[in-house]
């Protein structure tokens, strides 16, 4: 039983991924990635030079914490300040990304660059946003309004390119939390997560140290005992959301049960079918 339960070998077991805590004395603990063995209380991953490949649990999940799968073999991630290419999104250590806006691209800590500093992606900036025209960290532009209503934020969409901000950057086209077939299933979300919020900061700082970068947020929170912190983080995110839809009261309990039992390989949007409705839990 537990949050990682899965029917394996016709028995309900805990399906554990690389670097998760495990016990050799518990026959229900089953490591399903990496070396597929429990070693010194952790599911052992593959080391340098070991063959690796695509996996539904994540592209690098077979490799040990601190390694990633590159050209079919597990390769050590690059440390802070090391030159990088940006070919692989996880070539830098967990919590760092390759800043391609530098004259010589290097691994830079996420959410560390001040306003006006060169950045190739918003996640390197303290503001979590980059101006695409200058490739510099900036604040989010104001929401475009017309007759007191937002023209882009919250409107129906099918792809990110339909969600432009005033600075020409793109928001995200996300699934509505409730859709019964009227209009389009997606809406434009122009807000970004705020890395200065206490819940975000606490969760991120712990996750980059203790969690494999291919783990879902749910798996990471369960391993660290941070479920309440993750709930607070998602509450902050929901407060910024411009989703125009509302979950019907008849589905509230069902959604809670589904979310508690669901197993998702990554954290973003979960989509299920409920009669004519498609439901997303954010």
C-alpha cells in the first residue's frame, strides 16, 4: 500500500524509482528502475558508462542521482560554472541550468539572476521571467486589458503560441480544470510561479538536494515528508491562476479521491474523463 502502490508480479507492491528509500527486509519494496536492487537503503541507479534509454518514468531515471542519460550512457551532470551546450535539459546538476545567453554558456543556479542580467530562460531569473527581445531577466508585463476585461489571460486556446504577453513572450495553454465541451479545452495562463514565496523556496531548496530530477513533485514530497509544503505551493499557484472554469460540486469528492490514488510520471497536468467532462487537477 501507500502512494507508490502498483500491481507488480501479480502482487500489490511499492514501485520505487532510482534513489528512493527502500528496505531489503520488506518484500513489498520493489525497485523498478536503475539497477533494480535496494542497496544501503536506497534503490541503486546506474553509474558512468552504463547503458540507459527511454523510460516512461523519465529520460534519466535509470541513472544515479547526479547523472543523466546522454547518448545512451549515464553521464555525470556538470557542476556550477562549468561550460555547457544546452543540448540536454538536465546536463547541469539538479537546481542548475545551462545559460545559453552567456558568451560562453555555463551552468547557472536557477532563480539566481537579478533584473537585467542575461538569461536564456526565465527559470534562471529571480523573477522567473525573461524578456525575449533583450534576453535579460525582467518582471512580467502587465495583463493587457480592454473594456475592463483581459484580452489574452484566461481566454480559450489550443497551443502556447495563442497566449502572447505584451513583451512578446509566451504564456502557457493549459487544460481547464473543468470542461464539458463548450469552447476549447485549454485556457491561456500568463502568470508564472513566484520563487520568492516561502512554500516554493522551501520545497525547491530541499528537492534539488534530496530528490532525483525525474521524480514527480508528489514522489519528492512523499520522500521528504513535504506533503503540506507541496499543498501550500499549489495553493499559491492556484491563487495566480486565470482558469475561467469551475469544478462542479458533484465532482469535488471524486477529484480528491482520484488525485490521492493517481500515479503520474511527471507533474504538470493530469487529465481524466468523467462522462462528457475532462478534468484537470492543478
